C-alpha cells in the first residue's frame, strides 16, 4: 500500500512540475510558479494522498499570505489558487478546503466560479 501512495505522490509532484511550464505566469512579484512551489506541501492532501493538510502546508499558506501587500497581488494569488483546480488528479473540494482546515481566511472562496477581480 505504501508503494501505491508513493507512486501517486510521484505522479502528483510530476504533474505539479509539468504545470509550472504549461500554466501561464502572472507578471508581478506574485507568480503562479512561485505560488505552486511555495504551496507544494499542500498537493498531497489535494490529490487525496493524505487525510488532512500537512502542518507545513498550513505554515506555507500563512507565509504566502504574509507576502500579499496589495489588492493587485491578492487578485493574482486568487488566479493562482484557481489554476490548481484545473490540474489533473487534484480534488477541487479538498483544495478549496485547505484554508479552512488551516484556520486561515483568504477573503475569497476557492472555486472555478470565483471572480478574482472583485
């Protein structure tokens, strides 16, 4: 069973790395590539490999939010959150639940229908 989980974790990490080259980058200090790298510890949960977000995931999310200084950066971060919803092997409901499970408020819901410009 452990080898099956390792295989799935490897697939998820490879998908994440591949997405760094496929998804467009947002031009500013907040890039989706940086975002995905910073929150890579959250991927195992969003991919269904672990039962809850790893503490490092919550710490990374908190650190990432501390870097958001402007409304423009908040909107760009929102777009990055949304991009992950379209990744293969990512459970959108689990991804969207990470801030709540970490007791962190983003100020917007994570969903494909979220309007990041508002």
